């Protein structure tokens, strides 16, 4: 395995979680739906915990979490851009609901990267040996299920709130939430079944 690239993955994972905290802060300013607000407040807290977990993981593996890399700089830039997009929507949208839709899309974009990072950390852990394996495994086991919810549930919220805004019947809270979806297959099934829940 390429140790240098594994270290880079962890830097990007740390930067994704750091950016995620700010993304939820901005998203919570845009949110209108009370159930979604509760959901994002929870995800915001979980993301703070994830940042701590990655930081501790890096320290265990002897990696300096403060070191800058070009890759983490890109991740930071994307995160800041998502925050700026939500602030733009908040300042300029005629209705608060429009900013809420922007926030859903920004959270989905950020969580897609977050989810991928942890999927990759899991893959690396499977192939790693000894203490590195144990440290990676302990970290992803604590985080992975939460990342599934962050991504799949917010995707459901974004779709249903968009459908509502188009003047069509929406399933709120979304079926992904009701069925406690934690896999891509489950998300696809929940989406397929949405018409039945109407
Ligand atoms: Fe996370
Ligand atoms: Fe996340």
C-alpha cells in the first residue's frame, strides 16, 4: 500500500470534518423544517466528534494533524465555497425555503466526500496490519454508520423538499429517515417506495 497516500487521505478526512462543522453551522441558519433542524443539529455534534476521532487517529499513527498539504487545501477551499454558497442564498433568496434547498444540496456534496473518506479508511484498515489496523478499525467503527445517515438521509430531505417546492406531494420526513437507511441499496429502495408512502 502507498503510505504517503494513506496519510494524505487522513489529512483530507480531517479537513472534511473541520469543513463539515462550518457547513452545518451555515446550513442551520438556512433550515426551515423543524425535523430537519433537529437532524442537522445532531449531525453537527457528530461531526465535531468525528473531527476529534480523526485527530486522535492521526496522533496514534504519528502523523502531525497541523501539517498543510495541497490536497487538504483543496478540500478546505471546497468547504469554504459551500459555506459561501449558503450565505449567498440566505442573503439573496426571496424565500427562506430556497436557501434551505441550497443548504440540502451543499450538505449532500460535503457528505459525499465525507462518506467516501470513511469508506476508503475502512478499505485501508482491512488491508493494514497490527496497530495501524486496530487504530483505523476503531475509528471507522465509531463513525461509519453516522456517515451513512448524514449522506442518505440528507439526500432524501433534499429530494422531498424540492418536490414540495415544485408543488407536488412530498414525503416528509423522507422515507430514508423513516426506514433508518444506512446503505446505498436501502436508499434506492426507500426512494422507490416513496410513492407508496404518499
Ligand atoms: Fe463526518
Ligand atoms: Fe458526515
